[in-house]
């Protein structure tokens, strides 16, 4: 069994909430991992991009629907990229 991409972060409970770009970045990393492509060929680009869109939408729906109970365990802060 292989481990999931280490750079995918927990987005649930993030303060401030995860942005659309952060959700898409996580979706991209997931699709790259399961497809085995860092950059798909031109013939696979459309299906690859559609998969990223689908995963990002599913993650957004999940985050919107989760009921997050108060926890005694703190949520790790997102390691957000700094604007250049």
C-alpha cells in the first residue's frame, strides 16, 4: 500500500476556510497521484482536467456539508502560499 501525497493538507476546520484555489490544488495532487501523470499528454489533458474539476467540486460539497463538532485536538493551520 502506498501513502497519499504528503503535501495534501487537511482542509476541514481551516480558519479562515480553505479557498477555492486550495481545494483545487488538493484535487490536482490527488488526480496526479491516482493517474500517475504529473502532466498528462495532449490526448489525456481534457479527461485529466475534468477529473480535477470533479474532485474539487466533490471536496467543496463535502466541506460544505460536514458538521464539525468542537474538538479538544487543534486543527493544524494550513500552510498557505505567500503572494509574490
